[in-house]
C-alpha cells in the first residue's frame, strides 16, 4: 500500500492508472461539466418559457385582429381569392384547410373566434398543451386558406407554436401552475433552480438561430449589406413605410451604421446558443430592441412581434429574477386571486396523488416527445442547410420540395430597388372616379404617379405577388371583389374597375413602369 502511494505521488499518471476509481471519477467529472455546459446553453428557464407563452398568445390575437380587417377579402368566396381560385393554385391547401370548408363569412368568423379563445387560453396558461395544439391547427389552416398573403413572420409563428408544443409552456405563471397545487414560494424556488433542457428546448432555440443564421448567409452573398447601403435602400421603398418610416433622417452615416449593426447582429446570432450570462442577455436584448423598432418603421405585419417573442427563451435566469423582483407583490396578489377563483380538484386527489397516478404515462409521453423533437431538430437543420445552399439536397427532395425556394431571404441578398405601388380606379355610374382600395376621389385621367401604397401588409403581399406572377386566374376574382368593395365605399353603383401595378425604380435615373392587370365591368348591386 505504501509503495503504491509513493508511486502515485511521484507519478500522478501512474496513480490514475493504478486507481480505476480515480479515473472513473475524472471521467464522471468531465461528463458532468460537459452536461452542465450543454444544459446552460440549450436549456431554457421555465419563466422564460412562460413569458414566451404569453407573448405567443398576444401575437396570435394581434394576428387575428389584423387579419379580421380583411376577413371577407381574403378568406371568403366573395373576396379576392374564392375557394375555386385557391384550389387551382394550391389543391392540397384547399382540401386540408378548415377555413376552406365554407366560403361564407360567418363560418370563417366562427373559426376566428375559436382561434381567439385558444390564444387567450394559451396566454393565460389554461390547458396549455391543448390550447397550443388548437392554436397551431387553426393557424396552419388559416395560412393554408390564403398562402398569397403570408410573409416570414407567419412561417416563424407556425414553427414556434410547433416547437412550443413539446415544451412545458404552462409550468410557470399560468393557470395550470396554480391548479397544480404548488405554493408561491415553491414555485419561485423551483423557477430559479430549474431549467428545461433536452431535444425540445434545443428545437425551440434552433428555430430562431436558424432564421438569423440563414438570413445572414443570404445577405453576405449580396453587395448592398456588405457595402452599408441596404437599410437606406429599404427605406426608399415607400410601400414598406410603417407609422414612423417616413420620418427617419436620410443621413448616409446613420443608415450605414444601421446596416452594419443589423448585419453584425445576424452574424453574431450563433452566440445565442454559444454564450451565456450577460453576453447572452445583451445580444438577445439588442435583437429584441431591433425588432421592436421595425414594428414602428416598417410595414411588416406581425413579423416584428413574433420575432421579439421568439427571443424571450434566450434571456438568462438573472433577467427573470429581476422581473419577478419587480412584479413580486403584484404577482403574489394575482396568484392568490387565481387560487381562490379556481375550483378544487373534483376527484379529491391532492397534487402528489394525482402525479403518482399519471407518472408512468407522463414519463412515456416525455420520452416520445423528446424523440419526436430530436427528429424535428435534425430535420430543421438539414432542411435549412439545403435551403441556404450549405449542403446539397438529395435529388428526390430537390425535385419535389425545392428547399432553395423556402429559405429565410428577407431583404437578401440585396433589398429590392423597385417601389411597388398599385392603381385601382373605379368609375361610378355618375362618371366619378374613386380609388377602389381606399374609397376617396381621384382624377378622371389618373396618372401613374398617383399610384399608392397598400392599406395593410397583407394587401401588399397579395397584390405584389399578383403582379409578379402575372396570374390571370387570380386577377378576375380580384376585380370582382374590387367592384363590390368600391361600391360599398362610394355608396353607389360602380360601372367598372381598372387595376394596374406601378413599379418605380428608386435608383438614380430609375424609370416608372405601368403594368395593366385588367378592367372589369361591374354589375349593379
């Protein structure tokens, strides 16, 4: 024994070789450190998941509210895309969409109402997983009803809901958590100590990082972003201006700084999973603030709100400690009110007994969910690698799905230099002229310079795609709808409607091009 100790003292390696238990301890220590490092980077604080859940619910409600303004126009047979036109362009979507079961406005409005109830339940954390699943199904159905009005924010929202389905979104700050029976003190302590980590959390974080990383790759392939010109070029497109978009000063140094700043954030986005602590909080905070600024300066629909919500799971625990500290008394009162309002367990089972009864099934479900999340994670990375051209798509995939056509190429590789506008002129029975989209009077001989931007981001997407694709099958339903719309706005019968797309090149010496989409004689109401 003494000889062994002397050899180990003189030669540490010999001591480890002679001591298998010590070697195992070292390996175990390395594994624990590695597991801790991975958990710190792909794990998500459960309070962050709660904030993410609330933000998703709010984003869904905002999306429904914005879409409801054009419910008839985009989701009924009386609108610009009746079900027959949808079936011709997207046969599978027409068959699978619940919103395409009926072309009546009341049917679509009912589905909107159900989706709003599910979104409220999701935000409150009431039957969270069911609310998430219902919201996902109804959102996918709504998007399938009219694919021509979708943008990157819509695709991201679906993916976030799908990833959130595998995460414990209702574990904190929710009706489900109150119903679970844990005391406020237990909940706070558990929230500070516990992180949700596994394939599901990695999937949720990867959805976001992939968007930024893929978009960075696309932007670096162009010249406008690397040259500092991209943001200035974007703000020359008046049809994209948000509430404050036209008020930004046209200062070249400021716009160049914004270009390089946003590109730098995109390039640094892998640090969202490679860093921790204050570096992570700073990066997530900068991205969060940038998306909120987009909401005020650009007409991008729900994209800025969805993107801001997607960043919440990245904020580290100390941020949520401060949030809880700031709202502590109010949060405690709200929880006590919720506890007093909820009815007790109808089966007279305490939380422990109920947990014991369902534990085996829950464990099995957890393993299955983790396996599915792992498969989705690999699929997500592979698909976006193919879409970005980083890996070659197998021939069957390239022939049937075309990943390159579904990448995250927002304003990439270069922003457009075409300010796309729309002319929709209705002639009334009395010989007057009105704008068929806005309803105000216009000149009898309306010049192309009178072309206007779009009432909403959905209208912009629909009409610009219509002009780009030159889709005659969708032009006639649009003109028919504009006849009814302009008659309602004018308060009298409309004789005809003419529509044209106007493209204004914003580069120096650019020209203006007018493309007639069509004219339709309108029937009296």
